């Protein structure tokens, strides 16, 4: 079964690119990615640009009623990225989400209901 893991974290700047701190953080993420790949769980994943790069399209009655610079919700935590994984059941999906290398935040795990390309 496929599951989407949405990474909700506070939008804070990370270490500068090329620094040892950056390499340490990225090393944890690359190890996590490789664990998913090696386990046969990887389908897709990506980090998202900061919310100041977002544009929200609002619709009403089937028509676009407006656009807004920024994310849909004004909250402290934002969706920082996602993983689309394959897991035999929810317990395994939750185990894989718990292994994600974030220190603070929430990981929303939701079954995929339909994918037109699958």
C-alpha cells in the first residue's frame, strides 16, 4: 500500500550550504533516503521551497476566485517536504515516518487513495 508522509515543521533557516553543519544535516537525510530505497519503500520524495515562494490559488463555484502570495494557512509549522512510500501496512509506514531525521515537528501519514499513474 502507498502512503504519503507530510513533514510539518517550523520554518527556520538551516545551516549554510557547504559548512560542516550543513553536511551533517544532509548526511542524515541522505541516509534516510537510502534506507527507504534499500528497503524497497521509496516511490518519491522532495523538500519544498520556503513558504515565501508559495502562491495559493483559491476557487469558488468551480472558478478561480483569487490568488494569494504565500501558503494556504498562516501557521507556525509549514509543510517542508513529502515522501511517497510503499509499505505493507500502516504500522510499517509509521515506523518509517518515525525514522525521519527531524528533531521537532509532526509527520502526517496518510494512505494514498488513488494515483492515476499507478
